[in-house]
């Protein structure tokens, strides 16, 4: 174990550090000035009173509204589940094409697969839903496609990184037996990435449950549609019940996800 040696900074290095701190402070000051100029501070000071008034209107929840949100809540779970399954089907081959050690053509197919992953990840689920509602119309289908298109990037990136980190000796041993590339893939690569595949699938489904709950705000179906309608009508007791339902769905999905991951590990 080597002993750390103290070294005095050079004058140039010291000035570079001070200039960096000064530049950072100027950015923060300019950002605060921009935010301050664009903020109506009268509304900010009045926010606690408005929040308290809204909270008083939201309690107690309107339990009689529960039957009206059961189907939208089920639609939300279906959007997340089917969207996740569709993403898994589409993202799995893309991940194998993106990985250096499994891509059949590193010059064309790998950059194309990486580009698909990057585009998918860079566009938020809500933006995908907004675009798809315009293309395919409002409803559950737009929500499913939005969840799938955003999840492709998430799932594909984590899976192709796991593929690149496998132990190559297992694939080399299978190759030495005269196995075909497909057999090497099936018996040398897939078993090593299967735990990651299952864990990421369940984790993404858990995330999609939460994201699907708000897609209805832009018309992509699910319980978000009821939430948006209730907020528009200022029906705050209904909003409380919807939020409780969303919280319950998220808690259940967290529990299922944790149990499945524990079983895998």
C-alpha cells in the first residue's frame, strides 16, 4: 500500500481551480436571477394557504366514486404489462445486435441498434404518448405503444451491457466443441444473462405501472384520464380517491417486483 504524497499545487493549477469555482458561482447566480425574474412571488408566499385549502377540500375521499375507477385502474395495469412485454420482445434482439460480442456486423448493425436504444431512451413516455395519441387516436393502444417504445431503450441498454460483461470462457468452450453460432448463443450467452433479463423485466414493469398512471392526462387511457377529468372539474374528493388507488397499485407492483427479484437472486 503506497503512502499518499502531498504535492503543492502549481500557480496555474490554483488559478484554474479558482476560475472553475468562480464560473460555477456565476452560473448559479445567473440561473437564480432568471428564475427569480420569471417567478410571481406573490403566488409563492400564498402557496401554503392555498395548499391547506386544497387539502381541506380533498378530505375525506369520495368512496362512492370507487366503482368508476376500477376499470381505468385495470386498464393502467394492462397498459404497463402489455407495453412491457412488447418492449421485451422488441428490445431483446436489439440488445444482442448492440453488444460487441454478439453483434453479427459491428460496422452497420451495432450502430443502428445503439441508435434505436438512444432514441427510445431520450424521449419520455409522456411525449411518446402525446405523439401516438395524434397518430393512432386516444385510448389504451396509444398508452401501450408509448410504454413499449420508451422501455425498449431502457431494457435494451441494460441487457446489451450485461451481454458484453459475460464470461467469454464459457462461449469459447462451447465453440471448441464445434457448436454453431446459434448454439453458442443459446448455451453460452443466454444462461449467463438470464438473471439480468428477468430482473430488468420485472423492474421495468414496476416503473411502467407508475408511468402508465399519468398517460391518461394526454388521452392515452388508464386512470390518468379520470384524474385529469376530476382535476378539471375541481372534484378534489375524487382526486384523493384516485391518488389512493394509484398508490395502492404502485405498492402492489413494488411488492410483486421485490418478491420476483428475490426469487431470481
